[in-house]
C-alpha cells in the first residue's frame, strides 16, 4: 500500500566527500541511494535500516535503502536524501518558467520493495 | 622526503564550496602527483584535495575512441559550428579565465549560455533583480555580526567553515569573544547537524518559508499578524515576535540562506521575501543577507556572465546580442523541451543532477564535456576532454560567495590542459571556421 | 593597420599647445604623434572636420563589483538597449550600466579614448581589472576607496603618520590603482558600525575612532601630495545631496589650504538653503563654489552634471543611497566591503518638472558657465549617477548653444531656475576650444597624464575627428574617425578593428617594512590571507606606470603646465 510523503533533497557531508572521490564510485552511489525516513513511519511500513523502498513521482522512480531517523530530527511524513542521480530521477522538467526544477519538498509516493526489485 | 619530492604550498585556495577558503597549507608529494596533507581544510576540502590526483586517462575521447586534445578540439568545433541551437552549460567549477572564453564562444556562434546558477541560486538572482539586496562580505559578518540567521541550509555539512572561519565561532573586531558575542538562529524543516550550533531553532513546516518571511516582514513593519500563522507554518506568533525583536535590536544582523528557499515551492518569491526582510530591517539597524553558494566559482560565473552580457545566467545570443530568459534559456528548460541540438558541458555533470526529460534529450544530441573526472555526462559525450583541476593544477581567478575575488595557487602540475586552454583552442578553431563572429541571418530584425 | 598616418586639412583644437582651430597636419607614427611622416603614409582628409585629442573621462563608474551589482540589478534597463556583435566586436547590452564590451565600444564611438573608474575597493581591485580587461579600446585606470579604511583610521588616530603614508603607498601598489579616493570620509564606517548612522559634520567624531572627517581629509591630502602622485586625492565630499551642503564643500576645500585636491561631481555639493513651507528647499550656490575654485589654483573639480531621464545612482556613500530610496522607493542594493568601504545602488530618474532635479540640472550648467578656468572645472556626469556617458553630446550642445539651452530651460521647473543663477549666465556659449579643454586637455592635465589630452609631438596618438555640424549634439555623437594608439578604430563612422587599451596605474615607492604593520591586522581581521591580497601583475595585461614625483617635505607638485 503506497503512502504519500514529502521528499527533501540536499547536501550532506558524506555526499560531498564521496563526490570528490568520483561520482561513479561506490561510496557516492551508496550515499546517494539512501533515504532517511522517520522511525515511526518505518515501523508502520514494516521497514528496518537497509530495507529497500520504491519512491516515485510523475517524473520518475528510484529504489532506495532506508535509514531511520528520530521524530525530533525528521518529522513523520518527511524523507531526506542526498543529491545524486537517484534523487534527480524524481524531479520533473517543469521549472515554472524559472529555470529551477524542484528538488525539495517533492510530493512522492513510497512503498516497501517486497521481492528482489530494481537497483 | 627530500626537497624535490615534497612541495608545501601555503595560502592555497580550496574551491570545493563557495566559502573559497584561501588559507590552505598543502603538502604535495611531487612523485605521486598528489596532495598528502591539507592543513586548515574542512572535511569536504580534505576530500577535495585528496581525491584530485592525476589519473591515467586519455586526453580526449571521441565517440568513445581515445584521441588527442587537438583532435578533440577539432571535433568539438565542428559540432558547435554545425548546430543551430548550441548550448554551453556548467562553468561553476572552473576559473574566470575559462568562463570568459566560454562566453566568447557562445557569442561567436550565437548560442545559449547558462551556468549552474540556474539550478542553484538563480531564483535568488531573479529576486535580486526585482528587490535588490543588502549584503556584505564575509569579513563584515566576522567582525561585526552579533545576530546570524541561517535559513534553508545545513552549513555543518555543506559549508563547515562558514561557521568556524567566518560567521559563528570566528572572533572579530567588534565580536571579540566570537560565539559568545553572537546569537545564532537556524530555520529549517528538519533537524540537521547544524541544529546544535544554533541558540534558536525554528522548525518550519515544509513549503511555508514564504509565509514565515512575510509574517516577519509584517511584524517588522508593526503590522498585526494573526496567531493562526502557527497552524500554517509551525512557528508560533510568540516565537516570530521574539525573533523580530532580536533582529531589530541587534548591532549588525546577517541572514545567510540556502537551497531550502530556492529549490522549494515559491523559488524566487522565497528569496525575494528574505531579501526584502533584510532590506526592511535597515530602518532599524544594519542588516545584511547573503546567498550561500555551493560551488567554488559559481559566483565567478555570475560575475563574468553579468559583466560581459548584462545578465547573470540563462543568456541566449542567437539574435546577435544577449537576451535573458529564465525558463526560456535556462538549461533544464532548453533540454527538457528538446530545443538544443548540441551541448558543451564544462566542469559540470547535468546527466547526474538534471530531471529525466533533460537527461533524455542530452542523450539524443552531440555533447562535448570538459571534466577532470569521468562522470555520467562525460560517458554519454561525443567528445570528452580530460582536464586539469582548477585550484589544484590550474591557476586562475575565482570569486568567493560574497564576491571577493581570489587568485588560485595551484599545488602541482598536471599533464592535462586546463579548461581555458581547451576552450581557447575551440574558440580559435570556431573563429577560423566561421570567419569571425556569426551574424544572425536577419540583421534588420533587431526587435526585442 | 596603418603604422603611419597623416591627418590633413582638419581644424585642430589642441589647447595644451595653444591651437584653436588651426588648419594643420597631425602626423602619427607607431602610436605616437610625430612632427612628420613620409609621403607614402596613409592620409586622412579631414576637410570640414574638427580634429581633437581623444576624450578623457576623469570620473565614471564602469568596472568593479559595485558596477557589476548595478548591472545585474537591471535586466529591464538592458533589454531596451541591445548592442549587436559584428564580425569582430563582441555583443553586449546598454542602458545606464552597459556591459563591459559595450562600454568600451560606446566610449570609443563618442571619441573618448581614456576613462577613469572612480571608486573601487582595494579588496575588489582584481575584479575591476578583470572587467577593465574586457573593456575594449580605451585606456583606463581606477581610484581606490580609502576614506573608510579601518587600518588607516587606526594609524591616524594613533598619530602614526609615517606608517599612514607608507600604507597608502603600499595600497596604491597592491591594488594597481591610479589615485586615492575619499567618499564621505567616515560615512561608511558609521553605516556599518553605527546601525546605519551617518556623518554630517566635518568635525564630528567617526564612531569609536578618535578622528573626524577633517583629520582624515587633511591626512590624505598631505600624504598624496608628499607622494607626488600625478592626480591628487579625489574627494567626494561629505553631505552629498543635502540641502545647504555647499558649506561642507567650501570647508573641505579650505582643508586643502594651498595643497592640490580634486573635488568630484561638485554639482551635487553646491546646494544652499532657503526656507520653505515644510523645511528648507535647496538653492544654487554655484556662484560661491565657482568663486572659490576660480581663486584657488590648487583646487580642481569635475562638474557631475545631471541629465534628465534614467540614471543609476551607484556610490560608495552607502547612507546616501539609502536616503535616495525615499525618493523613488525602487529596488536598492547595499554591499559592505570588510574593513574598507560600503556602497549603495539605486535606479533613479531625473525629471525636469521636479524642483530638485531641475535645480541640479541648472547648477551643473552654471558651474561650467561660471568657471573662469576650464582647465580646473572639467566635464563629467559622474556616469551613471548624473546621467549616462551617452548623454555627453547633448550636454556639450547645452554648453555651446545658448538658444538650445534656453529652449530646454523653458521646459524645466521654473521655481528651481529662480533659485539658481543660471539665468545670469544663460547667454554664455562655450567654444570648441573650451570644450576641448573640459573634455580632453583639462582632465588629462589634472590626471597628470602628460601624453594625453593633446596632440603635441610625443603624445599618445589618440585622436578624434568630428564632422562640423551646427547641431553640436549630432557633431559629438558620431565622430567620423577615432584613432587609438595610432590605429584607425573607427573610420567613416564604422568600427574597423577591435583594440585593447592599457591600464594606467601608479607605483609610488614605499618602505617594505610597512608589511610588519599590515600583516598582523590582516591576520586578525581580514578574511583573505595577506599574501593573497595584493594584485598579481598578470592582471594588468597591457599597462603603463605613470610616474610619481615624491616631494621632500609637505610641498605639492603640479604635473604638466
């Protein structure tokens, strides 16, 4: 059963250092394919750290591994992931005439991946 | 190690982020062609210096085949000259000297010229054009600011030394105790590594920054704000009133803002509201605002494009003169609509960062890339140049996020040419092929 | 391109060499004026034309971070004024703050060959040089802002005058500047450090410093003259724009005593006061100002005339720009530079119906017409503050054509005219000789550019040839030929080639020991490394050092004569 959540893309320290090593490197791909999720939301969806989830928007989809965050840090219904190729897949090309596509506060749908899914 | 195997470069500049710290002390292993120590660098800077060594790569790849730089230049020039809507993009991670040549090429071929600003603080630039800005160089914040507000950013992870060298713990002439003489406020939708640094944390509801900023403006101007603002934004009226009181009574306030405002619903309206707030506060005290820039020389790109064309980004030369069009000539749009029929990407990786429709189109057209590393974009390029890295191998000028220009001190030489050198070669060849600047076919129709 | 050129049959206006319309040859060889050239030299027939040295703009804002902020601020101002590329010249945009290529080409297209950027923070000197490098054709230099420099304030208040002088010389070298500039000394310090305060009196304390604007101005005038700089301290007086400010201006000139000083855009500093319904109205005190300058040969000024229409106010006088907001409410920029200066930018429109603007317009004209020594009251609009340099031809017509002037006077706010002295001098017409002085020979001499502003042997071959025309605006708007460094840049009204001018700067000697004073200050307070601060000579490209002539004691030097 898919749920609607709000995704925020952003920079992180690990993403920045991994970027320097190379965007095709394992470290960078690892960092940018992780999504932080509220602990209560994860419990409700039957997810643990490293569980796979499918996230999608009208722009595209991505399969990510989750990482738990306390409510005080990340409120329920909110997701955070570091900028990268996977976060970009979720953006649409519509910039509302500004040049800037939205990559923060994206309305996404999310569901756990049950069987061996896409990477 | 002996003298000829180790070099120490002092006063070197880190260009990983917009802080552009120029107090690096780099220890270079000349035999291994790498930086073994980077004193004063933050964790991001250390990675930047550590990971940019010399890799064994072909000088260029043409259609996946190894080639020389000269062959690449010929192929690139042909692509640009034969295109009807060629675009040039990137430029935030290269020197001003290279940026100037890129704009010259765009002018020569009547192409499109845009920088990563359009997907970063472009909206702040648009807001600036509408509202103006009260700002200051970072040294003013270090020496005078007793109230510092971070909005929509996470400096602890993206600009660590913004806290330590410039704005929070830094000791200044009128802020001699550093942190103790300051009040630090952080505004964000979630807690981050930056939150513990703040005295006051405002956790706003997503997509409500504009409303919070507008409410603050109203309170600054002595207007009434309904308590229902809390329901809308997650911030109570009392907290807003307290913040306004602090802003009005400080000696020198600073509002440093990031992507949380520009990449969000509202975009330039958010940035405009923040800039207007800072402007309003100058009725009461000295207050400045500054966008926190991500890449080392994106501010340089803004400056170069502005002084050469009059506009900061999203510029098109096809009519024989620069035209500015966010949404029309910005790269995400130009690609998503399928307008471009050739692209030169300089020191940037849009195939990683752009929306899918833009990436799909990039795969359909001939692409030229200039990059020190292999990236997703360089892998789909028709012509991919390997370049040296600015600041580490290549000299030149960069601008810090606050418009301060700094001259780079490279650490060690690279066998690969710099962006400026390659672009100059391309410009020369394009000039030969076109016999000068390309003139638009209908020169009488210079209507706007 | 011709290395040799002979201009024949033109009427030559070369006031520095006493030529007032004499028909004679002007010969050029290898970029310089020479006495003669071989017969086979290319000839330019200037029959029916006027030959002058290239124009020299002593004060304009064309390059650097302040200018670029103003450029970025106004896309709407650029959109209405495209500058098309040609086969060999770059495109750009215009308006009141044109892009750099357009700036250079348009100055050249008006027959100007030298321009001085009037206000650059030393921290941003590199930026100004980069922009000047992209400003084609003209020779250029810039003045550095020193009147709110915190270290210099500290040295002064501690009475460390020798170190003050050495630091000033060091700074001119480090920034590759042409001259020191003072803008409302103390004002930016109050703006930044005093919660947007300002300074209004010359004997007022500058915030926490045991200093006053008077002491600051005096120290700079003295040191600049001791250093024998080709151009003295260039002063934007305190209280610009304020009703009654002529007293501040007179007082500032008195501080100079008999030492050289240059007062810039003096029109903005020539206001008296008359009681009106709500507060005082400004009046013209151009008479008093003119009289003082006419009788004190050590003082020079540029007028800073305003022209009706669009302008952009861009000034290092940050409190002033903020005050102007109230008169337009449009977008406003303020940008502080650590430890050195501030700036304010505001788009502005001068309207002929406005009392104040009409008065300013009248005062500008008065100052030209009342001057008894055009060598020391030279031409400027403080571009783009008073008006764009593109309005220079119209201003020239206003000065040369009293009928036209009177027609324009009839259109403006008449109450303002009543409170000016313009009607008294409305009949005076400046001659071509006088125009050549105020737009070429005078500014060059005041700047100490001995090879510019004249056509004597040895001068730089910067020559402008205008077609005679009864309509002086038409005449000066489109020179038939413009020659720069002996190259025909414009021929028959068209660009023939691109050209890069030179950066002109000074390099006064200084004691390297001053670094011991500078370094610790940089380490404590600046956010750039001391070693990274001074501009590398590679930013100069083609350049020329203009010599200084240091004085043994406190006497002053006069360049040229």
